[in-house]
């Protein structure tokens, strides 16, 4: 983490591996930057991982049992859980609701979200150092086939998820954790039915 004090009025805000003349502690050479900002009130600048949300949405439709996945149309390419960055002034739950609506057309209420775990692997996103809060929810509605940055939106059967080309390096693991196949900091939500779920690797 980079923390420095600068004189107000001399702050030039930019995100890079070097911020305000201080080298960021990127996870590896050429690795992703974080998010950098400077406070007007105290004159401190800070570089931290960017916060995002991902949502595991289980489809309860009889012919569409599985997890709703999207195929990204912008880098990084590949399959992904619906999700995205938390905006300034927004809660993680509100961001999850917004991203699900934008990418799948599904309407999820904040009260329907179950917090599952936090994934903070610095290598999870090739664009920048980030941490993502994973939520789960259930739907009985068919998602849209396309979203603002997504295509091929559909519920993928549990047994096929392990064969996907994931856009983010940690999503296969967090889905495995959610399904109970990998030990982890797992919160089991009320709608899970273990006998139906199998992620073949």
C-alpha cells in the first residue's frame, strides 16, 4: 500500500505503477495498478486495490438449472460471473444489483443477496490489482441473452462450468468454494441444495 502526504494544490491524480513520484507495490513486474486518489481535506494520497463485486446467480427454472454466466465482449475476454466495479458513493450490494441488471437484465433486490466470500488474489484481473466481493442469489426469471458488455448470457449446468474459459483467474475457484468442493470461508445460503450441484473438473 502506498500512503504519502503532499501539499494541497500540488496534487496531480493519475493511476500508474508510479503515483505522485512513489512506486506502487505492484504484484509482479508489469503487473496491474490499483486505484489511486488524493483527499482534499487531509492532503493524503493513497493507492489501494480496486473493489468489485461478482454474483453467483442460481437459476431455479426446471430446464435451466445452473449458474448464470456471461461471455464478455470487452477485455478480458472469456466467461464470467455477472459483476463489475463498485462506483464511488455506492455500496457493494447496490453495485451487485446494478451490474446484474446491466449484464443480464435480471432484477435482484439487495435483500436477496447472500454474501459468500472476498477474493483478493492480486493476479485475478489482468487489468489492475483488485479485490472482489462475491454474492449469491437465486432467480426464476430467464436472463437476457445480451448485456452492456456481455453476450451469450445463460444458465450453465453445474457439470459444465469447469470446462469454461474464464476471464478472471479466481472465478473457477470461488465457484468451487461456493459449491462446497474446495475448503474456504464459505457462507451457505438458504437456497442451496447440495445433491443437485456437481462441478466436474
